[in-house]
C-alpha cells in the first residue's frame, strides 16, 4: 500500500498489481507527481526512488536508503521535513533522509525550481497513479505479452531468442504461472523470442501475462 518507487513510464514498461481484495491488474501504470510551492508554482517530479540522470526533480525518501545522493558538482538537494523545506543543499555530502520527510534532487541548470523556493517554506506533494486502484502490492516488468486471452502489443524491443521469464494468470485468476525459459546454453537451450513465449503462454491457458526478462 505504500509506493517504493514510481512506475517506469519512459520505457513503456508494464506492471502487475494486486488490490486489497486480491484482484490482479496487468497494465501500464502512469504517475502524475508534483510539488507545489506556497506561491502556487507547481514543479513536476520526474521519478521517485530511482537512479536517474536528474534532468528533472527526483524524490528520494527513506525507502531509498539511509542517505541521499549528496549535492556535489551541479546537483542541488532540498531537504524536506514535515512538508517544510529545512535546507537547500549545494556542494554538501549526502544527508540522512528523515522518516517524516524526503529529499528532492536535480541539476541546477535544468530547472528553475530551486530559484523559486526558500528555507522554511511549505511544500505540497501530490502523487496521482493511473489506473486508480487501491494497490496493495505491485511489481514492474517489461511489456505485456497476453491481454484478456489475446496477444498483447509489444511495447519495447527485445529481439531474438534469449532466456525469458514471465508471470501470468488464467481467466479465473485461480492459477498463477511463473514461466522460465532457459537459453544460451547447450544446443537444446536456445531461449525464445517474445512472440514464441507469448504463443506458449496462450497454449497453456494464460489469460493475462507480463514479461519480466
């Protein structure tokens, strides 16, 4: 029920999630995330708890780890505790991330956000996940392979035969399938293409499925 990291939206990666009633959802989740300053300026948050090029604002909380990245070079960090800016950090080592707050990080020459804030100012954090379901647990993967009993559109390239892994459920959601395909081994272990894996999943009765690797 708590976000560990934001969905991998840029790479068109799908996720599989369950709600608190045990229902499964195979979908391409998106996240609209932002912080709003006291004077009404809204700054988009690019990611939460991800390794990133920091070309936009990235939020790191205690789930990321004990300490932030550190504000060396052109990187700026904003320490937020109880929704209040406690410090704007430049050329400083990593700071301990508070349980009741977070650190915003980004490159100073790629956003005007750092010029619009000051210590002591309140920030409003807004995170909106689509589709709107009451997620208990979710894990990111690759492309969907099977959607409602049919071949799904492949959303990212993974050409050729290779070792594969996938997760799926049958139409009634009574059975879960963890499928692993060996590859790059002996002559009888050559892997599968994504299309071959999709066909195999359909053959064994999978109704929804996601590719993991």
